[in-house]
C-alpha cells in the first residue's frame, strides 16, 4: 500500500516530506501484507484502493457498482485481512502526520532565526512588550491566568495501550529518518526495525478482549504523566519565565502555577456503578505512587550529577545541618549509604530517597523519618539549591534543581486533582432516605424547590449530625455517604488539593448544590464554627447540560449567592465558584448552532449574575473530542470564550482520542500546551485591555439568535418530533454494535432504556461519525441561515462582515466547514440502505441530504471560498488523503452490519462476524481521527 499524488493534487512543499513518510510506511505495510498473506492479498487491497481513489477523483456509476461488487465478493478470510490492512494503514498515516507536526515546528525554529513563531509563548510575551504594557500590568495578567485540563474516562479511545506503545516506537523510528548523519547501513537497519514494528502491529490484536476496569482506565490516564506530562509541563513554565526575563528583565520572575492537570478517572461515578468509594481511594494511591516514583527517578539522576567534593568547594552550613538532622532520625541500610564523606549532596540525596520510600509507610506518619508533605520535599531541594549557589554552581542549580522544584510545586504528592461527579438524582434519593429515618420529613423528594432550599439551609446552619452509624441505610445511600468520608480521609492523607470539586450532573435547582453541602457537613468537609466562621474544603459544582438548564443557570446561581451560608462557603474558597457547562448534551438537545449560541449567552449571563455578589467564576467547559461535542484545538477553545468570562480561570475536559493525539509525544504535548499558554495570555490581555467593541456586535448577536431559534426548531423537528427518527438512527448507524466495542468501563446508556433522552452523547456522536453523516456537528445550520436571509435582503453582506469581524461567528462557521468536509452523504446513503422501511429511509435521508447541500452552499457564499476548507489547506489535504482509504472500510462495515443483524433477527450470532464489524469501527475511528 502506498500513497501516490494524483495529477489533480497540488503538493505544497511543506507536505512533500509528509507524503514521503506516508509512502514509506505504506510500502512497508505492503511488504508485511505479502509476507503474511501472499501477493494475492496485496493485489486485492491495491485493487480496492485504486478503485476508491478513482471514484474520489471522478464518480463513475459503473465503477462504483464494480467497487461495491468487488467488496461483496471477498471471502470471510480475505475480508478480515483487507479490513485490518486499511485500519493499520490509518494508524501509520496518523503517526506520519503527528511526526510532521513536530518537523514543521522544528523547521520553523531552524529557519526563522530571530523571528518569533506565531502562537508561541514568546509571541504572547513579545506582544505585551510591543503594546507597551507595563510590568505591573504584566504581573497582573500572569497572576490572573489559570487553566486546568481534566482527563476523563469517557469511552472514546478506541486504541489499545499495547497498540499505542507500538505506535510510539514507530514514530521514533520515522523521526530518525530525518537525521542527515545516518549512514547507508544505519538507514537500512532503521528500515528493518520499522518493518519489524509494523509486522508486530499486524500480529497484535487491536481489539480488547474485555471491557477495561476503572483501574485500567486510571492506569491508562497515568501513562501520559509517566511518558510526557511530568517533564513537559515544567518545560512550558521554564519557557514562559525565559520570555518574561527576556522582555521584562527588571523583574525576577517566578511564574505561579497557572497550568495544571486534573482527572475524572476513578472519581466520575455518574452512571458508572463500578466507581465506588474504594476505587476512588485506590485511584488516589496510584496517583501518589507515580509521583513518588518520578521524584525518586529524578533524585537518582541528581545523585549521579552532584559529585561536588568538600575538598574543592565549601557547601552551605544549612546543608550540613540538614544532613546531621537526617542522621539522627533516619537509618539507612548499608547498601544504600553513600560512603564518600566528602560528597555531601550525594549523602543528602540518600536520606531524601529513604524519606520518599517511607512516605508510603503509615506507621511513620508524622515522624521526621518520612516526608509528611510535598512542602517538606521542596524545602530539602531548596536547601540543596541554596548550597549550590553558595559555591557558585548556579548553572547546575538552574539546569537541574529548578525543574525538579517546579515539578514538586505542580504535582505535590497527589500528582493531579481528582474531581468527584455524581448525578443529582442520587443525592436526592439518599437525602430522602436519611431525612425520613431521622423523622425530619417523610418524603423530601416530594417537597417543592423552595421548601427544599429552606430545609437544607436550616440543616447547614445546624451543627448536629444527620446520620448515625447505628442506623441501617440502603446500599446506594451507604455508598453515597462513603464517598464523602473517602474525600475527607483523602484530604487528610494527600492534602486538600487532591480533591476539591464535587460535580453534580443534571443540576436543575439550587437544592442540588445544597444537598452536596449537607453531605459534606456530615463528615467535616463543611462546618460552621461557633464564631460564625465557615470552613469549606469541598465545593459543590453545578453541571448545566441541556438547553433548558442553561436558561435556568443564572437564576439558580443568584438564588444560591443570596443564601448567607452558601455565600460564606464561597468566601471560604477565595470568593471563587466553579461552574461546569456541558457541550455534549446541549448539542444533543438543541443542535450545534443553538448549543454554541446558548452556551455563549449562559457564560455572559452567569458572569453578570455573579458580579452582583462579588463572586469570581471558574468556568469548566465540558468539551468532547469530536466536533459534535464541542471539540476543537485547545488554543481555539480558550479564545472562543468571551474574554471577560475567564477571570477566575478555565477548566477544559481532555478525553478519548484527544489524549493520545495531544499527549503521547513530548514535542506535540509541548506545542499544544504552549499554544494554550499563548491563548491564555492573549485572552487575559484582551480582558484587561479590551478592544473597542464594534458597534455592530449587538446587532450581530441579534442575527445569531434569529439563526439559532430557527435552527433549533428544525433540529428538534427531526430529532424529537419525528416519530420515525429513532428507527432511522438505530438502523442506519452502528449504534448498538459500538456498545460491544470494549473501550470503556461505563455503560453507553444512563438506564436500561431505548429512550433518546437516556442515550449518552458519546455513542450518539460516535455512531453518526462512523456512518459518515456527522449529523450532530452541522445539521439545521443551513435552515437557520436561510431563514434569516429570507427576512433580510442585505443579510448575506452582514453575514460576510460577521465572518470577518465577529470571532464567535467565525469559529462557528469554521467548525461547520470541518464537519461538512468530514461528512460524506454518498457513503451515508449506503448506511441508510440498511433501514427496512423504505418510506422512512427515503423521507428522512432526503431531509438530511437537502440540509447538507443547503448548509454547504451557504457557507461557501459567506466565506467566499470555492470549496469547503479552502481556508485550512493542511486539514483539507489530510481529509483528501484519508478518504479513499476510509471508503472501503465504510462499505465493508455496511455489508457486515447487514449480515450480522440478519443473523441476530433469527436469534443466531457469529463471533467472527462481530469481530470484523468491530475492526471496521476501529479502522474508521482511526481514519476519521474522531470517535466521540
């Protein structure tokens, strides 16, 4: 398999090396196919590929029928091999594209000389300087920025960890091909190594044999810290400090901890009964174990470096005294003692290693034989740092100590902050049972919202406990209470930073937050002292998900801020309230245009409500990896927020395929976090020094609302009000089969129900992506725009102005372009052929097809482009490169689904047939580079 440029393709100079790598890896895969399946296998794969490419270049009905016929005639044995060949090809293309991103960045830095790369940290700081922003204002900007990236276990990473490890080795080998010093023999050996890796990949099962456990998912998330983030994150800080020192040299800069990672994995129990209090505790221990392991690694490296001898230098008295104290308290086994008494740094590090090892020993808690906090470890590192500077080894301190000190500041012993999440209904059920057992109210759930708020407010002010260890509670209520006890225990053991947010799914009233606070009071996470002081170490965080919830959010938050006890709790958290907005369910509920518009409105209105109570807000943006769930590059997702809404910081979810694409390679992880830092500084600058708001913006918002209102009606007419829609969706997508792909521990539905409302947003988007409709990412946009244009004769000129000057509208249109480019209704029609009722199929597919054409035509008119994605040629090229290879997998999937479903209608099954379906799902996910 190889990729040759078609005559109609213009190869840009910067893409020629990418195509070289794709061709190189494709040829290697071809050799593996011959070696494993004979020349016949390669010939059939090549024939299918060539027909697919020819159809992409020019659609010929006769060739199209021959193409489908060729696929349908494949024997099961050959079919299985063909599916794997195309799926593995995509894995290799993805590796080549990731490597090319690194190559482009390095080429820019090599050729640019003194010029600064756009979107870099230096670009952001240089802009501050060029705009004559004072050092005090720069300090204010740097102190105001905050970003927490939260890894979630949402089941969208379809690739096994074993396969990702092979990918990493292949990527390293391909990158080495660029080394100009390689000899001919070295290059041949490198090719042999890559041939071996592709062969291993071919003989490795890409499907999991079981669903991952929650602990498996925790381990997968920690992989990125072990491999990349532990080292990359401090490098980003170091670069920001370098740039600040370069452009503002009069200040000695130490950047505060503005960029951190968090996790839901092991803490998100919404709809996942596998996440118990015990699992959460085990997760926190795994976090600490990895942090300690990484510190021990670094200290051992330092021991090898710090060979300074007191025969030559004079170390600080502070260091000598600290070693003396360590000797008094810590006994080191003979083999671990550093015996050269003239090398005090190595002696000190021996004691530090022992204290780190003892940190896991509960019997030594509180003693000087172990580190009882990360601050104690940091203090020992600072003692070494000061001593090195004492004998003018400051280069060594800056190069080796500074990074480790920053790592301790960032990761502590908890490594990353774990969020807890649970559905609001679970809290209400537990509260109902507890209050009934205490004879406070017979049926709490039957109370009105006002009655609930009044009762809960009273309970928060009452120091007496509500629960008793002598009462029997249901299993669900007991588990609910155990979670809070685990959080309290964790904060005592790992520090309050290990868990600080408790998220409430489907928040629909102020009582949902007050319930969590009452439970927190039961275990000491919230308490009101005798003098009236409120202490609160766990914040209740609302998650507003549906369109109706977004409308209600400002009123809910205002109601809470008016309650004295709640306002005091917020004050105890630094007058900062975290609020999460869900992009997935709002999109599923209202469509892409309305979801984006309503989220913008909610951001502004909630911010205005909070200002009245002097509360700062940290918005948590629940974006998925896919376009239909708010997915976009990290820097764009930051700049998409109105600048005045980021003052309290930002949290953003990172999930599924985003984790491996952004964080599996150090250079790409660094670039992603660098661009995020650039966006943060840029947004903070715009918030502090806002550009003059165009007078037209209020009018633009009115236009957007009109488009949104019509789009919402169009979207909900199909999704909610068409009685045949669910039949169309289930029969023309691999929805039920996606649930059989072992990619997550969480069920795909909140309940055992076929209702649309109970379907999670992830399989909703995943199924539409697999079937090439990508419907959630674009549907109804065209109707919304068309309706506005019908009302305003000058509307098109206004929309073109909005695209040029209104960042929100430009982002919306560009995301629609991306979705339309990835969608393919010719192939989607093949999926629609699986619908048994032809009347349903023809009617609904006809609506979708008409909407697709309308949306595409209008976007081209607005942007002035000849073709969709002309504005982003790199992505356009990538999609064009992939399509001829995705197409065969799509046709194969339709045929396999039809066969499998026919068998199951007879209550029969075929595990091999199911396996082939799942292989096509994996392959299309890799080819589309989006799942859910």
